[in-house]
């Protein structure tokens, strides 16, 4: 497949040629020129399939070139790359069926994705021209339909008119009726049983289940995986079930995946939309689902933090002399990160908590045992008797001896 780059600025041409791995996108040969006359010659003699073109150039604009291509080489896909966001340019680009209209300075990822989509469309057109479309297997037809509708709901065709969309769908062998309106329904995975769950297999299962559940008419759009964990069904408004029936169908699907795979699904339903407003409806649903998942993840993180704190308290209860570093090792965290979680969940420093626990144990031993004060200090891992006494008096207002005299139980005979 051959690509033509047209720009009157030499540095822009060089940037385009070197910034993108064209071969990885399916481009075999890249031609370039800096004026419309040369571009026309190359389009005539070099079997060009895709052209990336600037708009404002000397001796004619990119729009003029697009007009000439539209009349003489209508199979060449045009992608405009320009500094100008003027809507009049965009409107004329649409008129000549431009595949995309991108602004400089270009984003390499966006440009690469757009070219990749254009290459796929050109390949589909070439396949149709060679008479291979009729012999497509069902799986190939499904992939073609998924690709077309993925492009549509992502807004790739926003700059294309209805005639072009209909032509493009026919080229791919995809059913498309611009008069139909669709209700978008988004299923999203809230939780999976294990990080090792094969999301590829799971995606295949979910799309098949959605198709079987909703798509009685196989002409209607297939289920789409918008991104990992997000799956879109498009129900024709005319065949849309009443809310109760829809909820029953959704609940059936959700229950099946929970029972069969221990997968938790949730569902969001958008408003009926035509092909021009489906991208916005889809974007709204994915934004809502993303926000919901973020809340779930925050809740999960809080639950994990609570579990860590409970574990810390259990460990300290068993061994009141355990150190901060030893605790961190037991909960598989760094000491600083463990301390951060503990402070967030309890509101106190872990060092203060450990001191409180040891002080409480010291009070208990002073009032309930006959252990000497030095024995108690040593058992609780205080470095020396003097330090223990100073700490104890600072916290209680009494020395260990004074505390024992005041609170010692009459029958304290334990050692």
C-alpha cells in the first residue's frame, strides 16, 4: 500500500516521514512532494492509496487537490493535516469525503491510529473490488461489522456525511441504515475472581452472550468491546423492549456471569440516538462507568487498608514488643507505606499506637503481677530502666513505683 505526503514545508515533510513507523501501519512505500502539481502526477502514476495533505499551499490549496482527486481518483483516501481549525475548511473536507481532519502540531499516536484505521478501510475496499467480500466467512463479516461500528461510536466518522458512511458500510459488507436510531447499553466488569483471569476469553464470552441475548436481527450492530471491561450493545429503538423486559434481560446476563465465572457486571443505559449522536451517548456512558469503577476501586482500597490495620493490631496484641519494621515485614509492606496506611485509617501514628499498647501492658503488669519494675521494662523491650521510668511518668504523671502502690491489686501474686 502506498502513501503520499503533501506539504510545502520541508521540515514538516521530514517530520512526517520520520516520526511514524509507516511499515508497522501497513504502508509499503511513502512518497512525498511539496506542491499540488507533483501530487497529481504521483496520484496518476504511483498507485497511491492514501494521502496526507496540508491545506494551505502555494499554487492551490489542499482542498483544490482533494476536489481533483475526488473527480479523478475517488478510491484515494485523504487525511488533512493542517494548522487551521477553521470550520469552512473542515466543511469542504467533508464534502470531498476526507477520511480525517487533524490539526498540527500532530500527535504521533493519534496520527498513527487514524492511519491504521484508514489502511483497514482501504484493505476492505480492495477486498471488495477483488470480489472477495461475497466469500467472507461469518467470523470475517462479524469483524468487519465490529470495526465499522467501533469507528462510528468513537466519532471517527464525525467529519463524514451520510452518503460516505453508507458507501463505506457497503464496501465492508456491513448493514447500515442512517434512518435508524439506537439505544446504547453499556455492560462493564466491576470485579473478576482473580488477577490471572484471561480477559481475552472473558471478552469473547461476554460479546457472544450480549449478541445472543439482544440481537434477534443479525443485521443490527454486534456487541462491541470499547476497552478492556467495557462492552456496548446497540439496540434498535424500534425493537427496544420495555424497561421491565430490558432489566430482566440484563439481570439474566449479570446472573449468568456471576454464577458461571464469578464475574460481577453492571449495566448503564443511554438515550436513543442516531448515527451522528451515538458517539456522544457512548462517551457519556463510558465516563459514568469509569467514575463508578473508580469509586469501587477506592472502596476496595479502603477495605484492603482496613484489613492491613486489623492484621497489625492482631500482631501487636500477640506480641506487644514487636517493632515497626517487624510489623511491616508481616504485612508485606515497607515500614513507611505501612505507617501511612495506619495513619490514614486510624488517625494516629503507628509509633504512638505501639507506645500506647506497651504502656497499657506496663500498667497491667504493675498492678497485677509481682514482677519487678526492671523486669517489666526489659520484657517490654525498653532499652533501660531509667528510660522506661521517664516515659512512664511523662505519660501518667506518676513513676512506675507510685503507680504500683496506688493501683496494685491486693491478691497480685503472679510472676
